[in-house]
C-alpha cells in the first residue's frame, strides 16, 4: 500500500494508470470503523485499484464544532486499510495541501441543504462538497462510495456529481451498526460509557417510528411521536420526516420518506436515520 501525502503525488499516480484501469474511491475523515470498512470492501470489489483518503477537512466544521476533538489514529487506520486491500492511502498531512490558495473556491449545492444538518450546521455541506470536488479531481475515480448514515450528504454529493459532470459513479452503502443498534461513527469514540448507553435511545426511537409505519400510520406527527421524550436525556438538534428525494419536510408519508435525527449525548453530536417506503 502506497501512502501519499501530497496532491501532486496523487495526480502522478493517477496519471500513471491506463484507461482500462477502474479506480474505486472511498473518502473519509479517518478513525476507521466497520462502517468505513464496509465501503472499502465493496470498493475493492468494484475497482482494479482502491484509493482511500483520510483527511479531517477543516472547512466542514463550524467555529464552535469539534474539529480539535475529532478522533485520529493514522497508524491504526493504515493497518485496517492495508487489510482491506487499499492500494493508495491519500493522507495529506497539512490542510494547505488541499487548500493551496486558502478558501476562495467553494462548491455549494442549494435547496437540498435547507433542512436537517444543513440548517443546524451552516456552511457544513459547502465544506463537504468543496473537499469532495477537489478529491474527485485528484483521484478521478470511476466509482466513489459513500454511506447512507450521512443521508443528506449522500443526496447533496449525488446532485453535485451530476451537476458538475464529474464522471464515474456515486454509490451509496447501507448504515453499519453496532450489535446493540448504535450507528457506527468515529465520534462514538468521544462518548463516555454513560452517554454511550443513553445514545441507544436513537436507534430505539427510529425502530419505534418504523413500527408505527409498519402498522399503517402515515401521518408525520404521529409517526414521530414525542422524540424529545424518547431521546431524553439526549438533547435533540432535529428529529424530522422529509421527502427522501428532495429532503423537504412532509406531513404525510405517501412517497419514500427519510426519518432523520441529530442529537447530543454527553456533548457529542450523533446522527442516524431510516427510510420509510410506502
Ligand atoms: P466520515 O469519516 O465520517 O466522513 O465517513 C466517511 C464515509 O463513511 C462517509 O461516506 C460516511 O457516510 C461513511 N460512514 C460513516 N459511518 C458509517 C456507517 N456507520 N455505516 C456506513 N457508512 C458509514
């Protein structure tokens, strides 16, 4: 496995490949867990060469967010990457590598970012789109894989990919959970054991929404129930039902809908979701 530190090295490696070589790409912020590894294994199957990027992208963090606290373990990540058959791990050591002229160029997808994380984290998806567009230009993947755990991110990146004619294909992958239901996340490492136990309320609440839906309920308010009570003592950022395509709020589920939640447990912001299909 080649560990690449600079954009120019990345471009040289990419340019050395023949046209028939299929490149699969998994962008991450590192601290790899089984969710990331599921993407890498599927990517390995879909490409002749597998590129992983590990970059904690500063432009997608707000000023009062957890950039400094974001967990990091490059040595551990590289060992896992190697086991998954990664050919190139792109790990820029310095953010300036990806932002050589600062942040004058932005990529922004509008409308899809109006609700959910887009509403509570202004500028977040602009940072995500900008860095993924940059990485796409460097890696020029035939296929890039993203998790449905970040459902709004996936929807926004699909739109960016289509609108900018980036080439290749975007593939979404299902949420990987811990055996007790907690969605895997690098941020879970920042949970105290007490907050970790309390955070199980998220997947339990999503299961209760699914149950009401399976029993025939279609009214959004009735499906959501009382999320504040269900997630207590977690502090809710949002708990919403939106259309699964345009991500705008719905009052009734007549087409596939996304039930999405973000909540703080012990100061750690966790997100999760489930799709309801009539
Ligand atoms: P991150 O390192 O958190 O930016 O995540 C990198 C990629 O892994 C994104 O496409 C995420 O959606 C995906 N991912 C993160 N957690 C999970 C999970 N529990 N299941 C599936 N994919 C995930």
